[in-house]
């Protein structure tokens, strides 16, 4: 018999909000295994103790941010509307069904005013890494680093051409010192002191978001973007570092500095790292060699003229510090440039009669110059690691770690586009996304990890089963064995 349901829901019901949240809900796992008291400890200095109106609990405020990034809700207005009707969200925040929800402006004003000029979200992210360390979910022995771009909230056609200061490189002082040592060893004078005035580079600056950088990369759409330089641990793919730069900053520039930060902040004993070709530079290889870290870097194709005989066909004589060309001519050392490259030049009188002249050089004076960086030896050693069995195993894990981490962020957490403008606001987005991914990962891992008492019960059951089997075989069915 067809019945028409009553559309009015006027009956009063006595319910417990916790009973309405499914047992296997993600938020239940997070609430069970993650203690958010560290949030209150970190945020309490930003609140006045004895003046002003009573503030919302900073833990609840942080959890609201967390919900937005966890479920990919881009709009803070929409996030508040979702919390109003979602019982699981209310339960996670500690709100009853009739409790008022904070206004959406509370989120934006706290983000833009209270926390704007602080590193609080970096500190909160660090706490998730320390939590994973305490739970033995992070080893810090093998790290994988890569970068991904977030399209900036800016039109690529609206820009001005300006002369801006280039990104500072942290290894320049060490490089200059090694260059002078190399020049003195060859009887050359030290380089003159470099001008302290920063070099200016003419580039495109967005009129909408000046902090973003114009990115031009192969197989990528040109436009203004930000880069998230992310490092993950190999054991369980826990994110250990997040660093945001404009989209026109090379991957290798901030790498060594961020690696040192992880070592100092978390006490990592890094044994090996896996990196793609963007990090295959002499500066990165030298930094890894100095820190006694086994670097596995992807092959980087040479950018030289394909019609010329490549440098690899010239044999380096380490004893005489010179190169031998395919025709047997020696190219002696000539000088060391400020960029750190040593020059080895051929004799034009010999080259003019060489049968490989047309394939070797196109210079009018018939001279071939080979360059070699003063840290070239470290780069060769790091390149050789890629071909070893250990290096192949390490690099193979890269697609399962850092690339998987970026894929989850883009697919589940709205990581393809920058939600905000300005590098500090984009850093907030990247750090909160990483916090969200780490908390999810920690909760899932702890939930599936067997307890010690459960292990003991399983061992006892298995022992009883083997006892039954042994008694059954030895007595051949004479006795009935029952498991109490």
C-alpha cells in the first residue's frame, strides 16, 4: 500500500550527537589519535589574557581551518555553511546541534590580522612532524624532495616590466673562497672583491599579485605561479618540509638551506636523498658531498650544441689538470672564472689542421674551450650513484613518495590553484594542506597499527591452535580436545 510521508518534522527527538557520527569516519580517527592541545599552547600568546571579548577557542578555530583544507572547501563562507549542517563537523569541533557557528569573517580576520606577521603555521606544521617522530612514523634517513606549481590568482597578461633583485644563493661565499684557492694554486691572482650591489634582472611583475613569479617551463603552461618545494620521508610519506617561493625560482636554490633546517629542527640523520633532474647542479652535489649524504639525482641532458663534439669525448687528465681531445691534443688550464668554471683552451695552430675541426668548434680563431667547475668531481660522484643497485632502489621510490604526495594534494585538497594572493597567504595554504595530509596519514597509520595487547591475544590463539593440532595427531583422535 502506497503511503505519502508527512513532510513536517515536528517531533522532538532525544539524540546523542556522537552516536550520529559513523564509527569508521575519518574525523573519529583523527579525534582519537591526535591531541590538539599543542595548538592552544602555540596560539595562546596571540590572545590577550585579561582584556577584550571572550575569543573562540583557538583549537576550534584551527580545526575549522583543517576541515576546509581536508575536504577541499575553497570558500570560507561555504565552509561555515557546511559546518552548520554537517553533524560530523559539529561533533569534531565540539559544538552541539544548536550551538552557533563562528562567522566566516572570524577566519579571514584572524588569518589577515592576528597571524599575518608570524610563523605560527610553520610551527604548527613542525609539531605534526615531531608527533610523527614520537610515534616512530618518521626516520629521517631517506628524504625525497620535489616542487610543484600553484597557479597564482593573477592574469598572465596584466604585468609590468621591472628590474628586480635576483634570488640570493647561499653558497656564494664558499664558492668565492674555493675559486681564489684554485687560482692561487695555478699561480693566478685572487679575484677582485665583488661589488655588493645586487644584480637586477628585468622580469615580468604581475599587477594583481606582485609576489608571484612568471613561470616558463617545458610542458607547463606559462603564467604567474608559486612553487611549493616539498620534502617527504621515505618510511610512510610524512611531509617533513614545505617552502614556498615565486614560480620563477629554480628548484636547486633553496634546497640545501631547507635540508639543513630539517636536520637542525628535527635531528634527522639523513643517509640518502632522491631528487629529480632540476636539482642536478654542482652546488647541490657539493652540498650533499660535504654533508656525507648519498645523493641519487636524475639524469640531466646536456644543453650543448648537438652538432659539436661533446665534452664527454674529451678525457680529463687529473694529474696535469688538462683535457685531451679525441685527436690527441692537450688542452691546458687557462683561468678560473668568477662563476666557478675553469677554462681549458686548445692551440689554434694545431686545431686548424685537425680532421674534426668542423665538428669540434665553430669559432673564427679555431679554438675549442672546455669548462670544468671546481666542484665537478662531486657532481660526477653523485651522478654515478644513480647507476648503482642501491641508487636505483632509492630513485624508484620517488614516484611513490613525493610525487604521490603532490598528487593527493591536487586531487583531494584543491592544490592546483592558489586560493589567496601574496606569498605569506599562499604559504599558509601550503602549510595547512601539508598539516592536513600529515594528520590524516598519522591517524590512518595509528588506527591500523596492532596494539600490544591484541598481539598477545593473537599469539595465544595461534599457540592454542598448534597445541590442538599436535594433540590430535599424537593421540589419533582418542581424546576430545576443546578450546576454552
